[in-house]
C-alpha cells in the first residue's frame, strides 16, 4: 500500500493550479517560464519527472 499524505495532496493541488495558470493566454514569456520551472521542481519532489 502506498502512503498518501496531506503533503502529497497539497503538492498535487499546487501542481494542478500551475497547470491551469499555464493555459492562460495573457502570460508573459517570463511568467510562463517561471511556472514551468516551478512545475519541474514540484514534479521532481514528487519523483514524477
């Protein structure tokens, strides 16, 4: 059985919100790159990369 903690859930929700923000068309290139970087860090923390 895999342990799924509140911290895991929190990271998942943050990742989901970042993915939703990335879909916005009014983002600058800098904002887009920052979001992608944040997502990569979270995915690495969750070992999803």
